[in-house]
C-alpha cells in the first residue's frame, strides 16, 4: 500500500501550483515518514517552477526542500527517531555514502551526485522525488535532523537550505572573534549570514544597494551598512575585510568586493551568479579564493549552534493556499527575508 499524500504541484512550467494528490513510497526499513508542518520558500523553487533544466525540469513538480515536521511513522530498522519527534530535512535526501566526499561528510559534493529532495531521482527505486510542499515526506533516516528545542519551527525550516548554505563557508573559514566579515545582500541567505557571523563573534558589515535596510540590518547584528552603489563608501571599505560572503541571487559586478578584502581574504559566492561577472585577474592579483557550497555534519553543527544561540530565520508565515501569491511576491523581491508555508491547510 503506497501512501497517499496531498501536495502543491505545477503540471508544467509556469502553470500555477495546485493541489495534487500523489503517492509516497511505502516505508523501507531505514525510512522515516515526516508529517510536514512548515516548508520554507526558496528561490530555487521559483527557478524549478519556471522549468529551468538545472532543477530537474520534471513535471508535475512539487517544490520544497527546507522543511520541518513531526515523525509520523518509522521503518523497522530505524533506531534514532521515534514517532512524535520534531525533525527537519533539507535539500539532500540521500547520497552514495561511499565516495570520498560522502565519507568526509560533504554529501552535497557526492561524486555520484546526491539525491535532491525534489527534482531528483530516488537512487533505490528510480522514481522522481517530490518536494515538501505537501502533507508528508518519506526520507531515509540518515538525512533527518533533530529540531533544536525552544526554536520556532516555522523559522527553522529555512535554516535547512538557506541556513546551511551560508553556515558551511562561515565554518570552513573559521569565522570568529577578531575577524571582519562583509555580507552582501540582506535576503533569505544574507540575513542568516549576518546572524551567524555575529553570533560567531565576528564584526559584521552589510553591503547593500538599499539604504532602507539599515535598521533591519542593525537589529540583526550589523555594525556598519555600506551602500554598494556609493563610490565614496566603497572606497572607504577598501582592504577592510577578512571574509566577504555574497548572497545576491542575480548577476552583478563583484569587483568592488574583491577590493574590499584584505590581502589573502576570501570572497565566497553563495547566490546563484552569472560567472562572467567575476574578473579572474582581480582575484589572482590579491590572492583571493572563490568559494561556494551542506553536508550532514555541518548541518547538525549548525542546528546545534542555532539551538544554543536562539537563532532562526525571520519568516513571514503564509498558509499553503497562498503559495501563488508568495511566489509572485518572491519573484519581485517583495519579501523581507523568507516565506514559510504553513502546511496545516493542506490536510
Ligand atoms: Zn533552497
Ligand atoms: Zn558519494
């Protein structure tokens, strides 16, 4: 007996998301069924809905790859989770498990490519994966994470994609006290980068084109706001930063940020970016590194850190039925940080 679930699906690119009943697989021995309460709305969901091939381009498409919920059922071999546990899942639900990357805990770089939460193909039964804009998800227990106690679940959901995307580089480059960090952009990724870097003890400045974001930025822990279109401010920011994390999702010129780094600093690009906007000479001349890229150990450490510091994403919670409006607003950048879909209405 396959499991019947309700979801929000697009039947083709640019067709509206509509309620759709579909089947999840029966639980395998190491599977956990998660009754979904909240799912974050990621920019990737929008790209996938537009049918961009990088996101699978398989319809019907059920987006959603950063979610939280409650364990509804467990397979016979599951020992680490019990029915009723509060859990979270991100954008990878399986990987080969044996390559160097997987063994090293960097499943996102699995040489066989990890199984994506949606728009992927299950590596055991060959069926397409459907995302978490739905009532329930079935996932192997190795890719299920415990929800930290005391955090608002709606705000934890975006940690599972947006959060880990910025957490992993901050951890890899050992951001901490005594370092100056620049965050470019204050959207879903950027506001979490600010919270993490500040809680890690670094001094954090924000680069933005919108001076109106200054108050929100300071509330999140930013020391100084640098308006990136202001030449004078950018000139003052020269050679100031150990690390700059650029979270802007549209093509833009990054040369100003390479100049804002100290010698040997790191510019980390985590927004999806047009590669032609990077001038390699600017990088070589200053001995800079370009980075991008969350494995399971880093995801666990991020959640533990968030629990300890009381960090969640700032979310606007909207009912699942309002997903169309949320997509429209995301497309025109009309959301302060992140939407979190409340799935209760789908049941
Ligand atoms: Zn995402
Ligand atoms: Zn692998």
